């Protein structure tokens, strides 16, 4: 296989995978943040 072709394929794969990883990561962190807020509400209702 041509080295230039391999480089191109790798670059394409990276360009495709990185946004997916980033979206997954931001979704997970936002969900964790929501869960933390819910825990705080359920554990200390008198502070609300």
C-alpha cells in the first residue's frame, strides 16, 4: 500500500472519529452534571 494513501486514510479516520468522541464525552459529562444536581436536590431538600 502507498504510504501517502495510508496517511490520507488515517487522517480521514481521525477527522471522523474525533468529533464522535467529543460529542460522546460532552454528552456523558452533561449527564453526570445533571445526576449530581438531582442528587443534591434529593439529599438536601430543605435547602431548596
